[in-house]
C-alpha cells in the first residue's frame, strides 16, 4: 500500500515542469489561454518590456511582434514593433530580408504571453540566427511580469499593409 500523497505541492510542481511551465486558463466564454508560468525576464538573453521598448526606440534592437493579425487588431502593436506573423511560410526569409535591408542588430521577439516567442527563439537559433532575444513578459503578461499593455507602454494600431503581411 502506497503512502504517497497524490496532491502534494511537489507533485504539482513536477507536473508543471514536465509540461514545460505552461498553464491553461479558461474564461467563462470557454476561451483557452496558454500562460508561461515560469517565464523569467531575468533569464540569459531575455529582456523586460521596458528594456526592449527603450532599446527599440534607440534603434538598438528590432522588436518583432510574432502574433497573429487578429491579435494585433484586438490589442494594438507595441509602438516600436514590426509585426510579422510567425505562421507565415516565409517567416525566416522575411526576417532575414528585413535585417539585410535595415541593417544588422539583435532581434527581440514578443508574443502575447511568452510561449510562442520562447518557441520561435529556439527555432530561429536552430535556423542559424545568432542574436535573438526573448521578451517573455509578452504583450499581455506571463510569469515574467504583467506585460506591455498593463505597463502602459505605447501602442499603435496595425496598418492595412501590415495586416496584409507587408512589412518591408
């Protein structure tokens, strides 16, 4: 007979770690949201939203909003960000073209809650990009902090061209 407590905090923590630090929340309307529980803005190669805002305005980094166009329309885009939907087949090619046309500098990725930016960060590094920065706080917050919108950083609406996928 086992005396193991199946509801222990350690078991829950192990499960969260095994799940990659992701939690799911559901709203009354049934919408499901992924949340990066263990996001860490102090992690190597990560920036807080305030830091990336300052660096993007100083043209020291490209801030790339990798969310979907419907998300851009719903919340707006960080004023200094370039919207580039990560689902595009030509995402990497377009990002390389942007860097080639506008000049070499680090690329900071932001999404809603730090889940997609973390995943895309790894994908781009595997594809040979060398200076990719994660913004784990995201636009609407994560375990790393409340996010761009809650920190009342400047937003702008997406343009019709951006919604059509034209960034260059």
